[in-house]
C-alpha cells in the first residue's frame, strides 16, 4: 500500500486558503437563507395578526350599542363569578 502524501508548505497554505474561502461562502449562503426565511415568516405572521385584529375591531364597531352593553354585562357577571 502507498502512504498518503502529507501536504506541506505552499500546498498546505493553498489548500487551507481555498477551503477557508469556500467555507465563508457557504456560511454566507446559509445565513442569507436563514434571514430570508425569518423575514418571510415574520411578515406573514404580522399580516395574519393584523387581519385578525382588524376583523375583530370591525365586528365590535358594527355592533349596536344596546347589544354591546348586554355583552359587557354578561362578561362582568362571568368575571364576578370567578
């Protein structure tokens, strides 16, 4: 069997420099993907929550005042029972 030749001198420095550059590029790509996915999910989550809040406020703003008072009295009664 042949022995593996160990890298020495300029060959080793060339190999380490090239692998280092490749690793930096891979790390930059991974970070770019991670940050873009985080921004995507954050945007969608924020949009969904804003839509739910708008729907809820629209619903309660369209209620008649007597109906709203009845709902509030029921909620106060439930709170008192707790």
